[in-house]
C-alpha cells in the first residue's frame, strides 16, 4: 500500500555536527515531497520541499536529496543546533491526491 | 501575516458525545486539510476541502465529517466519540492544492 517510512526512529547528534534523516517512500506516482519539523505541543512546521524533477534542493542550513531510483528522501541539517531538536516528518503527495502521506517521524536530539 | 488558526486548543469530551473543531486558513489559501495525530504516531489524513467542496477523504468512518465555508474556514465534526478518537487534530492550508501545506497549532481532543 502507499506508505512513507523512516529508517531511523531516533537520532542523537552532538551540537555542531551535521544530521542526516532518511525516509523511504513506496508510491512511484509521488512527485512532491516535503519535510516538516514538529516541536512538542506544536503543529508541524514546513522546512523544505522538492519536486520530482529535481534531485537536490538547498535551504538555509538544510538540504533535501531525492533519489527516485530507490525511492529515497533525505534531509541534511548542517551545524545542528539545540533548537533543531524535534520530530521530523517526511511526506509525499501520493501522485497529486491533494492530501499528504506522512511517515512516522524521526526524533532528533541534539546534545550540547 | 497570520498563520493557520484553530479553536479550541484543548477539549475534553466523554464517549458518545459530539465535537466540532474549527480552522481558519492563511488569508488567500483556498485548500484546507484535516489530519489526525494520535499520541506517538504520524499524521493520518482525514479530509481535504477546496473551494467549498470535499475533494478527498481518508480512511475514517462517516462519523468524521466537515465542511468549508465561503470564507474558506472549515469545521471538522466528529459524532459518537470513541476513546480512540483522542488525538491532536491538525488543520493545514495551502494556496493551491499540491503545494506546501502550512499547519495550525492543532486541537488536543481527549475522550474519556
């Protein structure tokens, strides 16, 4: 069935290190992908998105990589800071259904 | 610019009761989405409204319903509440469908 999954449910990194959060998707029709950050007690916050006609997109301290061959998405956070501690979700559009299909999330903990 | 707003922030109901949750999208956004996030789980798609019409529906029973008003605000109604309906209900809006969705803070529903 359609699903978006994450390889690592938890990730602990040292402040200043780079973080990589991975995500696998199963719907070949998906052509739009988003990464969200969710802090405790808050709604998900948009981080960065990418469409299937690209394989890399950069934002401020974040980079998203898309490998359509193996249906893999990753979020790279440079110089991770304590404020980056949160749960990160990847989401796909399932081939333009309108709604997004979310993975279960990866909890990122940043050690000072 | 104001973000997506939701009301109420918290709600406690008993089993069998009915509840109405409200969402105001970002000004200019015509699409509104509802998601359910049970404790410790990812986001499950409930409903998508665009231009006042229901465009897509997730795998939830008919007691979950909603509507979108001419000003693009939306309501989510849940009838005959069950204990497992306890969750964070998130509303998101987008300028056009298949574009980034911006989330509100959510309504925390507890069913006793």
